[in-house]
């Protein structure tokens, strides 16, 4: 299980960080990328997750993809997310914003290397 915790760092006293929000998701975090208001996670056998942190008090999982393998690492560029999967190889995920209710559509393009 991954427990995402958000802390208020506006006062740079590291001995007194205050948690402002959290989110539990399945899997073990093996890769993390933060871009704008989103956190992208590879979570091993649980695949890939997208977390909206625009409201740190209530982070929300807005997208996921089961890679049918073990998602180990990731990198991003623009609307592309590259996921390294131990069994499936390189997976390219193309994200597009939709409505507020459904924030991401994920289209998969898989390249085995």
C-alpha cells in the first residue's frame, strides 16, 4: 500500500511539519514524478497511478493503468508518460484532459524493448 501524505512547508521549520492531507492507494511506490498539480506513480504489480494534488488537503486518484507486469519507473514529457515495466517493456501513456468528473483519458501505446 502507498500512503501519500501532503505537508504544509510554508514555514521552513522541518521539525514541525504539519500533515494537511493523505491518500492510500494499492501497490508499492517504485517511481514518482510530480508535474504541476499531478503526481504520477509506478506501483509495481498494481501498475501506474495519477494523483491530483491541486487541493493538498484532499488528494484524489484520477487515473490508473494496470500494466500487466511490474511497473518500476517512469518519466514524463508534455502529455506523454513513459513507464518502464519489468515484463512488458517500455509503455507510453498519452493523457488528455476531459471533464472535471473524469480528469484523464489514458490511451496506451506499448513498445517492447
